[in-house]
C-alpha cells in the first residue's frame, strides 16, 4: 500500500483530543508493562549510554502518546516516531519530553514510512511498540502482521484508544442508536480494497497475539466529555454524525436535525458523552518459555 492511501488527520483535531486521550488511557496497564521491561531491559547507564528503552510509536500523529508515556517510564529512552505525514512528524519530534519519570534523558527521532511494511526485523532491539487510535484503522491481515512482528521480535505492544463501538449520551435521544449503528458500519467499511476492523479490532488483536503465545491484558479507556470539553464534544459530534450520514445517506434529513439538536445541547452545557475505547497490552512469551 502506498502512502497516499492512508487516512490523514488534521493537527487541530489531534491537539483538541490530546487532553481527553491522556485522561482516558488506562494507567492499570503500566504496572505490568514496567515490570516486564524492568526484567528484560539492560540496566540504565549514565546520560548518553546506549542502554535503556527503545520505543517505537506507530502512527504517532503529533506525538500525544509519547508525551503521555515517556514521563511514566523510567530510564533513558530513545523514541522512534513513525508516521506517513511529514508535517505531523515534525510536530511530534519537536514536542517530545526530554526527561523520563526518573529524570533520565529522553531522545526522539522520526521515521516516515508505511506501517504495514514493518516486520520483526525492523523491531529487532526495540523494547516497546506503542500506538494510539490506530488498531481500528487496520485490516485483519495488518493486525496479524503487527502481532507477528512484535512477538517475532520479542517486543511488547501497548495499543491504546481503539474504538469499542459504544457511545453513551446524556440526555438520551431516540436517534442515538441509529447513528451509533451507522457509525460502526462506517468504521467497518471497505476503503480502497481494505476491509477495516473498526470496533472489531481489539478482539482481532487479542486473538492474533494470544495465538502467538503472548499474554494480553485489556482495559477500558473511555473519553468522558462534559462542559469542560465542549469544543472537543462538538467536533466529535460533527465527525460522528457525518460518518454515519456518509455510510447511510438515507438517514438525512433526520441526521441533520439530530446533529443540530445535539450541538445546541452541547453549547448550552446540557450534554455529556462517554465514548468507549479499549487499551491493549500484549507481552510476548519469554524466549526460554518461562514466565
């Protein structure tokens, strides 16, 4: 697949959602991740030492995952930020933290290229693979390839904020379920020959990693949007209803009226939304077969 075939995301949207993403990510997965890394990573040396963590962030966008995770892991870190969009890579590289949880140095480089082409050989020497809001954009074969590359290289994967296909709005509206179903169908659409997994991505990833012997942990990571997040809520509503309408044009004009009604509720501070996501941590088996 060539680079232009992949979806692109506007920096404004990625910046708008960063605070909600940070609040939603599941911290419960960090403890087993840190324990796994501590057991298998060479001890930290002085600044400039080659020891420490090598972390690849796939589809890094503007680097939100790196800013959230780098300061929650100890020791020197070398981040490699992967994306297809050079403008996003420039933003991500410029905004990475410079120190880790324990004050050790954090450095970052960028790599532009097709994520689907990465293999176990590319992940050799990598301590951790991360991605955020990426899994649901992949096909089943691409998820299988990602699991094969990670487990083949003995590299854990922390894959955050995959859509779960569930949304709760308060107050409820008779048209909520119709829009939700149409949006989920849009997430599962076939796009330029690629059958996207959408809300089925986490189940597919769990099966793919477990089939290869990995231990997989999942945690809910919902956005919880209230008055303080009204700008994000309004932008999310436009995208959510727009995707549903694109999938089922017959929903007009009800979808247009629904969006207008919901935006008015949002502007009045009367709407709260929970957008459910799932975080996944896959820990590959020890080469010796021990735990």
